[in-house]
C-alpha cells in the first residue's frame, strides 16, 4: 500500500470517528461533560483527517493532477476555518479580542482569497461537472469568509456572540462531515456515487441542509437562553450587551 492509498484509507477510517463524535456531541445535553468530551474527540479527529487530506493533495500533485491538489487544499482550508471557529468560540468566549486575533483574520482572508482564485479558474476547467462542484465549494468558502469578516466588523454585538459563532461553525461541520462521508466512504459501497454530477448534487444538498440546520439552531438556542444549560453567557459590557431580539443568524 503506497502513501496515497494509506491516506485515503485513513481518511475513511478517521472520518467514521468524526461522524460518530459529531452526533455524540449533537445528541448530548449542550454544555454537559459528554458534550465537551465528544467535542474534543471531534476536533482531534478532524485534525488527523486534515493531515490525511494534505497527503491526498500531495499524492494528487505527484500523480500529475495539480488541479485536484489545489481543490483538496481549499477543502482543507474550509475545514480548518470551521473547526477553528467551533473550538475557539468556546475557548475564548470571555475574550472576544483574543477570538478575533491573527489566526481568525488569517483564515478569513486566506479563505476569501482562495475562493476568488478558484472562481477565476473555473471557466478553464472544461469539464462541466467539475466546474459545477468547484463553483459550489467556492461559494461555500466565500460565504464562510464573508460571515467571518462580518463578525470582525460587528464585533461582540451581543452577549452570546460566541454561541452564534459556535452554531455557525458546527453547521458547516455538519455539512462537511456528512458530505465527505457520503462521497468518500459510501462511494466505496455504491459506485454510482462516484459519478461527478452525483457528487456535486450530494455536496449542494448538504450545503443547503447546513443552512437549514443553522437557522433551526439559531431559533432554538439563541432566542431561548434556557436551552443551553451549562453554557453561561459572558458578562455584558459596552461591546457585549445582549438583546431580547437577537437574530437567529447573529
């Protein structure tokens, strides 16, 4: 088994752990010990998964497919953004200045620039299915970068800004985890899922579901503080004063 094949198998195996830990955290009471433990497993597993993805990108480049390598790196950057937001929004919820520090800004601008770059080269790809998939991923990345830039502009505009960021990140992770599992793992069992247009349809479907999940989670947890037992708000100050009319997308 060469390094590329090992990375692919490792990606599928670790991806199964990622999927299980995601649902473990999702089904556990928010803020509880099981929720936090499953969350740590998820972050660690995603870190390993990203390392495997980088090996896949290297393998693609060495195999003479640099465009696939560029695409895999971009997908990895999207995952880096969502995992970083999910973890740091909790770790730094009492310190917004630290949350929006240089890692947040670097990821935001790198993701935005990379997304624009991919959009610019889409017309040169020639293959319609690949063009559609790369366009969809570019839009996803630019949307995330836009949301991050909007948070930089708005700042900690309400006391529960950290929960808003965490919900946004986990909605992205929801789509990324399930799309990756559907395309990579299930395609080994159902060859029809390897068809380019089918993969694009799967991706768009999970992206759409992520938006639905985020809107639902915002209404459930941001508009009803009692739903987030164990997750106390940071003290309200001039920049973090809460409002009873907090938007589901704030």
